C-alpha cells in the first residue's frame, strides 16, 4: 500500500516514537465453550497530529519501507506486557497477543527479548502470545518454522493466522510450531453459512489438522450471529470480531464482561440487545470509532480525515499489526 507520494515522512515516524503518538487497542477473544473472555488481540493506532487517527493499513507499509517495523513490534510487546501486568493486578488473567511480521520472525533476538519482558514485568510466559500471518511463511518456510519452534520451546504461544490461502501443508500445522490456528475473513464467513456435515474443503482440512495436533482454533473477524452459531459444531473453540466488541483501549475494557454470550448463542436473549449495543458503547477514545447515522452494523473505524481516498485498510494482514496490529 506504500507509494512514494505518501505524505508521511521519516520525521513523522521519529516524532511519533518520541512523543508517544502510537497507541494500542485491544479486541477480546471469547470461548465458544463457556463464554469466558480468554484474552485480547492487540492492534496499533497512530494518532497523527495532522492526519488524525491512522489505522495500520495506512502506515505499516510506509513503516516497513523505512525499516521501522521491528521498532513498532517492540513497542507493542512492551505495551502488551504493561497491560498484562495491570490486568493481572485486577485479577484479569487475559493473554494479550501481538502480531508479528516476517521481519520479526527473522529476528534472532526475539525469543530472548520476549522472555526478558516476562522477567521485567513479572508476568508468566503464558501472558503474551504472538500471531504469525501464514503469508510470512511463504518464503524460506523451513528456516522461519525453525525460529517459531524456538519460541515454542520458550513456552510462548503462537497462533498461525490464515485467511484460507493454502500455503503450509497440513503436517506443518503442528504443536511443534503453533499452539493455535486462527481462521478469518470472507472465506470463513461463506464457509460458516454453507457448511454441511460432509465438512469438505480447505477450512475443514485445517480444522482437522489442528484437532489432530492439539491446537485450539479461533474464528476471527466475526461480525454477525449467523456466522457464530455453526462455529462450535465445526470445531472452533473461540471467536473474536466486531460482533463481540470493537477494538478498544485498556481503559475502555475495564468494565468489559462476556457473561451475555452464552444466553445469546442459546437463543435466550436477542443478539442486538446484548452485542450491538455493547459494541456501540462509549469508547475511552472517541477517535477509535465513528458510528454511522443509520442502524447498520457496519462501522467505520478511525478518523474521517484520511491520507487519500484510495487508501483503505487491508484484510487481516494489513489491518492487524502484521508487525504489530483491526
């Protein structure tokens, strides 16, 4: 998405790091078994003094071209550790996941760095997990899988984040490299609405490979009740997306509870009253979410002042911190 005509500059990046213009928001991940909040996925926002709040798809390519992706990841890892420490003091034992890029996986110091954060913030090794986009493993997969295996040996949970593109063979979706499989995007929604008992297709193969290797499976970017209801029967154990909660600040999630989920899934309560209303609750940072005037469930995130009319967040890999993070 990066092009040479981007109004962003290297000085913008430097000032953003120095003056703290980057911020993290978090989206809950809920259990489809008992409705508990299992953790959150972290996403990055850039509160630019001129262009307003920028989503990852509007600046990650630029940051990558400037060689600053690992700096952003480091920032998000530190923020994840800090937030985990605060939440643990409040008896909220949520895991915070941070998205990695291919450059991060190639960083030989990453395992030690994450383990040092566990010590510095006095948090356990299961407090932070990492998400790796499957596309990051399309080049030199054996070397990068070996790097992930080293992270797993350190006790760090790793989710393989896929949108249904068949890159890794099923035998590589194993506990040696991953602890979780995340599947999301349009392909998931279409499959969820048309799934049959025969369970044919790539997603079914991935689900079977995950189950055979003891990996949990999470559905991502879930936006409506029709998508959610068949997920547990398909083999998903958790889900996240705007149906449950839009990404919010640490402060905005202080009163978050997922107690409403199981009654909604069982049909005891209507979904609109218990989910859409919660998603539209006041956020700690009003720039994070602008709601439409009508009653549509489609929600426009971010500041209305964008870099250009042509720029829009990508699917999963662009809008998450593919270094660091909807």
